[in-house]
C-alpha cells in the first residue's frame, strides 16, 4: 500500500490533535460574579420543592422502599429539575452497597479507549454505574502514587470495587476488590486479565520470516513494563528459532509513544542497509513508521513491511497488519470478574489470558527471492 497525502494527514491528525485552552477571565468580570452567586442545590431545597420532609428525600436517595411510589416519582422529578446531586462519599458511609465501580486508567489514548469500550458494554449490562479516574498520561511522573491514591480513594469510600488498567503499582490499600487489566507486573493477590504478548510477538516473527524477511527492525515499548519485555523476547526468540542472527542495531528503545517511535523509525529507515520489515511493540508506534516513511518517500509495503501490536481502530483504517489482543474483550471480562467478586462469588480463574491473533492487512508483502 503506497501512502498518499490523505493517509499522512490522517496520521498527523492522530498524533497532533489541536488543544483549545480555556480563556482566563478576571475575577472582577461580571460573568464570574454572576456565576459565583449561584449556590449548590441542597437536600433541603429538594424537600421544600417536593413538599416532603428532608428524611423522606433521604430515604428515596438511599433506595428505601418505605416511601409511596407516587411520592418517590415526585421527588425524583424535583431532583432532575433542580439538578441535585447527593454526596457519593456520604451516601457510601450509610450503605453497604453503592452500585458503583471505579476505573483507574492511564489516559484516553486509543489503547485505553479500546479497553473502555468493553468496560462500558459490561456496565451497560449490569446494575452498576462507572466512575473514571485518569492521570491523563501514562508518562506522567508519580504514576504509582497516583494509582495507589485513586484506588484507595475509590475502594475505601465510594465504590464497590475497581478496575485498574496497565497499572504500574503492584500494592494497594483497599477494602474492596480489584481486577487488573494488562498490569505492568502481575501480583497474585489481585485477579487480572492479560494478553499473551510473547506468543503474539512470536507469531509476528514467524509471519515476517515466512515472507522472506530476515533483516527485521524492532521498536520496543517501555523497558520497565512486562508486556513490552515479553514482546521483545518474542522478537528475539523468533529470530533465534529461525536461525537468524540478532542484530542489536536493529532494536530501538521505544516507549509506546508516537513521538519516540517517530525518531527511531527515521533512524531505521535511513540506515545504509535498512530493514526490509519493522515490527513495533504497539500500533501507536507503527503509525509513526507510516509518517516517517511517507516523509522519506519510502513506500509501504513495497520498500518496507510494517507490523504493529494491539489492533486499535486506526490500524484498520491504515491497513496495518497487527496483533489483535482483543482489548475491548479484556475490558468486558474484567468487569464480569469484578462483579463476581463484589457479589462474593468464586472466580473460575485468577488470571484470564486472552489469546492473540495476527490480523493480516496490506502493510506487508512477500520478498521476491533473487537467485
């Protein structure tokens, strides 16, 4: 597939989304004064508007069944009209069951969004609501402390349990159950859902070598993350299994980000003897290979084949061959596991391993062997 201008604009749109910053308004501005005059709606306001006592409103908020249905309906309509929201933490202290699940997720990038799709589908089928916490970036400093703080805040006050995605932390202070999705390091004390990263990487290498590629570049993920380590090992073992010497110059130290991958993609593509194929530790990095190749007027797959890992939605649009580790299904299963734990039901397995599948698209081609 030769990259055209429309394709590269699409990639750049993914890599450099415009950010609109809020305009700072002085405190003396009339809009600020007007906004500050608005007071929060209280339970007393609701009771007065509905013509009932505060205790009656409180019983409705806490799901008590000793209030007449027509009174409940009237109170709920008032709550909706006034926009009243009760304090979740306070409610949780009065009730053993909150019907609320917490989700701690590193960011809202494509990888996380795919998992969130599955989480949302499972929440839709359940009696629970979802509360999401995110630091906004997996690269932010103090990630471990943030994750521990969020889980403690959620599980010790307002939620029945929490899902934590791609966690850096391995220990948590919690009164409620946790399920980890694709954790950086596995802790046997917490059930988890994980992809079979090593097997997926081995399948990629068998595929590329089967197409005649022996000089294969690799852009890695973060060296401190278990999934990245297993994918790198799959790359190395795939070469050794085929009897191909490992060339350390072809292994680039990525970190799962497009910015870093772009730098190393250019290095690989501008070598005197460049690789005929590049395998990246995630699809985000593969997108950078597409951009670098277009800028250097290198055609995919005519001049270089590219394979990613994750099968995010952008991979389908670009015709990227990749490894599907069924991220959406991982999110869905994690909620099912957590609900069982909340209901004190036994899990069939503490670690659910998702099998991977190589998805062949148009970013790879078979090398023509010369005599």
